[in-house]
């Protein structure tokens, strides 16, 4: 058993010989066996126990047990107490998810404070198979079928090469004791139902069912590497700066899969990805919403943008200073005019003496007109943006600097208005610079 775990650690590069290691110790058979094996292998271990105070006296029994075990092995232990029910209520989480969040947050905090290289948790091969089944029941893509990975950031799982039977045998052979979480014997939670009801039925059909599931998960994990590489190449071909080229997307072998992989991290599900794909040949503008993100179908583009609440902007600009805005910042400065002209769309040079103060920056609105530099007559801003082929997102974000009479003096990052541009008569110039995010 010790050799099996040691070889697995070495094969996956989980723990270096001189690493400082924090062991997550619940007191159950899995974590007790892991701590004992890592101790036997000579690793520099300390332990952490999370008391979630969910099982009354049983929670206190577990804490006392791990204290005695660590004293016996001369391993430093830190116990962390949580008000899990209150946290779950505040975050609107299930008790199970609340405990998970609390556990992994404190793991990372303790790792940093102890200058440790990794945190060992006691997931074993049966857990990995259960995870595959759980994800299948919930519905999943290829990433949900690889089971539990041996390493995830600083979290390492040295016990994935052994199963529950191996662990119990090791516990018995070494005369170790452990505690049992009574909730693991109930089938209230979905994972417990899989463990207590579904897996025994599968093993009646084939005793090697769990081994076969775990082996298949490892094969899928290998295939996932190839899949991820191909998807990354596809994304590079179809997307640039959060804009998806519809024509390029349609040329891909599986456009729906590519679109899903782009959007799923933003809170869009497979059905939404399918609906977005169906919309790309339709006329007009359409909007789709994920968790804090929006996809706008406009012409031959899919525009991906973060939802920041209200986009309404109306802010006074100082004559000298910087003003932060949702998509960038504006810097203003006033100086005597030296006759030099800066030719750049992101900088406006205005005759300061022609401006009615204060200046404001705001969103463009329906009916706005201005006289673009180089033109004689006024033009609707909406027509200007259409002529420049602005997409719907660019139109919604377009800003204007206006004077005290609400007259546009600069269409930001586009053109200044003719009546306010510098000329030979200009004595003082107001520089307005737009710096996009």
C-alpha cells in the first residue's frame, strides 16, 4: 500500500521530498490512512481539522480523536471551527456546498501562513468513480468524465491509486483507529445515494465496475488534453477581443461545441449556446444572458460583454485631472496653445476660450447632433455611427463630451466638433485624452 501511494506521488509529481505538506484530517478512515502513509514516507507533515459543528457531539468526538492521533504521531495540528449553517444562510448555499467552500478557503489561507507547498486531501479511486457517475446523472461534457484529478493547483490527492477496500485493509493491518461520519451512512445527499444504492447494484452486474469506471476516466482525461488543444486552436480562429466572427465559427467542424466552450465559463449552458448558434443567420440584433455576461448577435458578429448594471454615464470633467469611467478614463489638461496639432482620434484639442463650462461626459442619446471636424453641416450622431459601421455594443458605449448647453464638443475617440476646434486665433487649448481599458 505504501509503495503504491509512493509510486503514484512520484508518477504525478505531487509532492517533492523537501515539501512542507498540510494534511486535511477529518478523522475518517481515508484521511487517517493518508496521514499515516505520508508520515511513514517521511514527508514534513502538519495537519488541519475542520470542525463544521453540524453533528453535535459527534463533531466534538471527531476533533478529540484527531488531536489524540496527531499527539501520538507527533504531528502538529490546527483545528478550525466554522458556523457552517450561518455561512450557508448568508451565501444562500446548501450545507454541503457551504462546507466545501469554507474548507478549501481555509486550506489556502493555512498554506500561505505556513509557507507550505501543497495540501493533501484523501480522495481515493472510489471517490473518483462516484464523481463520474454524479456528473453523468447531472449532465456533463467531456470535462465532467475525467473524474478527480491527482492535482489541482496546490491541492494534491495521493490516494487516488487505491480504493476503499485497500484503505480499510491498511487500517486493520496497522492497528489504526478511525471515526465514522454518521451522515455517510445516510442516503440523503446525492453522492451518498450513488455510494450506498447505485454502486452496489452496478457491482452485482460486474464486480469490477468501479475499477472500470476509474480506468475509463483516466483514458478520458488523456483524450481531454487533445480536445483542449484543438478547442484552443478553434477559439483563436473565430474570436478576437471578445468578438466572435460568425462566418469563421460556421466553418468549424463542430461550431456548437466551440461556441459552448467559449461561453460555458461565462455562465451559459449548452441549450443557450445552441439557441445563440441558431440565431446567427437571422436578421436584426438579439441578446442572450449568462451569469453576469451578455452575448449580442449583431450582423456577422457575436459580441461578448460583461454586464455592469446601468450603463448610464453623466460625469463632470475637471479642466485638469483624470476621470475614471466604466470602459476607460478621460484625462484633461489646459495649456497655452503652441501651434502644434496632435493627429489622433483619442485626443481632442479644443479652443478653451470657446467652451461654456462645466464640461460633462455622457452617453450619446437619441437625437444628438454635432458638426464633425472637416464637415460644414451638422450630422446625427446615430447616422455618423452607422456610416462608421459601429456594432450595437460600440453604439451603446459611445460617449460624448458636452458643454454647459449640452452641445457636443467631442465625440469621444472619434472627432471634435468644428466650432470648438483649435485655430490660428486660439490662445489656450484644452487637451482631452481618452484611455480605453
